[in-house]
């Protein structure tokens, strides 16, 4: 028999209490998932939460590298990714062999990895960053020479904030954010001339240059909520415009482009979360102890410097 959203949510809340499960959700998840999560936020906030969780079990509603980060920070917990198909294409773009050979060419550089990387890749990087913490963390690194991977758009944004550093950027990035172009911005601004443009630093530099604010998913939400302005064009995944529209009904939020829909984040539904808490869905994340120990070094460094 069909169930309502409220009934499914109630069943998830009952089962997660009974089974001592903590549910973490990235802000790109649907509203009905964010509502039943113990914590929802950007990648940095999720990592900090993951290191503090008291429950025996954790379900990550997001993409695979986020669930791996939870496992790395809490290896004794049972960690599930709520949908096994939810990867992040950017995280898969570069492998150990490639980065090892680049490191040989730039031996004196500090290797800074966006957290959107696999656990395996993190084992050979020096420090992780997220979009909200990158500028602060890189500015706290004593070395002037920075090898930044995999997102050249975030890397370009960070490099422009820190002109005293010497950046080598690798050519990776988010296919969703990088698809948005200046023409999309012009069209959105023509439709909404009074709106402020808020964008994620995974967008291309030409788009970032036109923004009134650049920040992580949580940064964008906080900026819009605290602003006296009434209209905003949101240059990140479309879920953020939707969450903001519910949170601030007296303001208007416009998605910058229909291209800003991440299929990997969107594949996860409330029913997937229900199946995961029931024990009939999701995927348990397993990593070998050596990978956990080595990958942890650069995540701990991120939390320390952030
Ligand atoms: P945040 O660092 O803003 O959470 O971004 C994660 C992400 O995947 C953006 O595409
Ligand atoms: Fe990965 Fe881009 Fe999706 Fe974020 S929006 S999870 S970076 S593909």
C-alpha cells in the first residue's frame, strides 16, 4: 500500500532511533531527506560532524567520497552510503598513478586535495580542503608552492585570493558546475535584473567573476538568509534554491541554469533512506585499515587548519 512522505519519515525516525543510526545529509539532498537528518550541511561541516558522531551506525545521504570521509574519521562505526550508485565524477577523475607522476615533477610542492577525491587518492595528498575552507587552509600552509587537485576552477578561485602563493592547477572539475557559462548568467540577469548572483567556486572563472558572492553550499545559504536583499540567482545545485525558498518565503530564489542538477546527488530518494535504515538498501563502506590511516592524515590536517 502507498505510504505518504510523512509516514515514511516517521518510520525512518523510529528505525534510526531503535538501531542507533545517525543520518548525515549533504545540503544538495531533497528537502524531505534534510528534514529527517540529524545533521545537514556542506562538505566541511559534514566532515566535522562525522568526527564527533556518537552513534554505532551512520548513513550518509550524499555521494561516495562523503561516506568514505565518514568511514575514515570514524573507522569503528558501520557507515552506509544511502544509494550505491551515488558517486561524484570529479572524485574519480584522477588516480594514484597520475598524481604520483605529477608529484615527481613537482617534489617541493604541498599537495592540496579537494575533499571530492577518492580515499585512495587522499592517501598520497598532504592536506584536504573543501570549498568553504580552502582559502583559509591554503593560507595557513607555510609552503608557497601549492599543487591543487582535481578542481581547476576552485583552484583558480583560491589562487586569486592568495596571490603570494605559487599554484600549479590540474585540469579536473565538476561537470555540473563547469557547464554553466557567461551566457547563462546574462540570461538569468536579464530575467531578474534586481537579483544578486551567488555562485559556488566550482563554476568557471568567467562566471565566478560576475558573482556578488562566492561560497560553499552552506555559505550561499547563510549569505542569502542574512542579506537584506530580496532576490537571488543561485549558481549551484538547484536544491539550494529550493531549500532557500522554503526557509525564506519572503525572498525569491532563481536557479541560475537547468544544467545545475547533480544526478548523483539526486539519485537518492527518501525511500532509499528508508530501505537503508531497514537494512535492505544502501551500501556499507569498507576501506582497508592502511588506506584509512593514510587518508586520515590529510583529513585531520584539514580539520586542524580549518
Ligand atoms: P560543498 O563544499 O559546498 O559542500 O560542495 C560539495 C560539492 O559537491 C559541490 O558540488
Ligand atoms: Fe560531484 Fe559536482 Fe555532483 Fe558536487 S555537484 S557531487 S562536485 S558532480
